[in-house]
């Protein structure tokens, strides 16, 4: 009997202590402990799931961060590809896709004046131009806070200005573009630039502008990123110049006969061969 009474006393004491603990815990006006309901939010958050690995959109093979891109010509859609799938579509006419090259060219002698730019009637200072083989025309697009905007292009003005240089003659339809920056576009009074670039680089610029643009003029962060983007392209660029054909035996413009007034001369400083050279003498 004595042992049983002691047990009941211990149980009563424990219940009393638990009641005292609850009394010390803050309660709300409904008499419920306020902190006990919040404890579940104080737990350590679970680890974020690893980012999904990119795969080839044609065969589902995982691809590394640096991988080829293809353009679906009919609807101008870009897809990621593995090396073998990229190789399959490296040549024009290989199918509904075309592989995007990775070359960057610059013509330092072909200036884009304010008059040339004004004739294009493009309302901003940066734009890119590509030949659309489906529509049989040149398309102009420019980046902005809402993405890429397509602009109605005066084809005569393009042909007489930006389209008159050797870069335009080198331009591969659907997969390359002429990326042009007007003189003074941005926070600094820089010179005008015209580069032949892969079309996916243009859409990388579109994404950069969309993410970084703030306010009416973009803000310093956006323009610093844009300046860095163009600087990176300039470092990769191979120079190409229009010269009298008699001055060089390296080749002539695609589709022109020997002895015509224009030929292509690639920069000796880079040691690069012409983009269409397959390893023989340039």
C-alpha cells in the first residue's frame, strides 16, 4: 500500500510540473501557447534539390555546360544538343535544324555612322540583324526590359549601310547575326561597333538586358554588364577587312569572280584562318 501511494504521488508531482511549464509559456487570448505552434517553422530548412542537368533536346543525352545549340529554322526556336547531334546538323540542308557556329568576326574599317543608323529607324542604340531563310528577308531585333522586339526594317537602308560590308556577305542565314551598337549607346561615349556573332549570343544579350535593366535608362549595373558582354566578344573576334583583290590571294567574296574589287583579308595578329577554311592554306 505504501509503495502504491508513493507511485501515485510521483505521477501527481510530474503532472504538476508539466502544468507549471505550460503556465510559464506565453499564451494568446485564446489560452493557447503561442510559441509551441511556431516551433515547426524554426526547424532547419531542407537542402535545396540540385539543379536539373541539361540534356540534348533531340536524344536526351546529358550535355556539359558548354555544348552546341541548334536552330529550328521554321519557327526560329533554339535547342540544346550533344556533340553527335550537333555534328549531324552542321551542314546546310541536313534537316529542319541548323547548328549555330561559334565564330565572331569584326570589320574595323566598316564604320556605322549616325546617318546609317538613323536610316534604319531603330529607336534604341543596340540591335541585331539576321537573314531569315523562311521569309527570305533580313529581320532586325533589339533587346529591352520586356525581351527581344522585332522591328520593321527598311531593307534599302540596310543594304546601303550595314549590309554593304564584308561582314554581311559572310553572314550565314538563321544561325548568325550582325550585332550593332550605335556610337554613344550607354553611359560612356564609345565608338560604334559591328560584329558578326552566333545568334545565341544575341539572345544571351537579350536575357542580360531583361534581368539587369532598371528604370528608364537601364541603370549603371545593366550598362556595366552590357559593356562587359561586348568586351568579351571583342576579345574573341577575328578581324576581316575589305581590300583590293590584287593585294591578296587569300580569297574573294563568296559568289564573286576573281579580279573583283573586294576580297577578304583575315587578321595576321590572331593567326586565324578564314572561317570556311578546312585546314589547308588560307
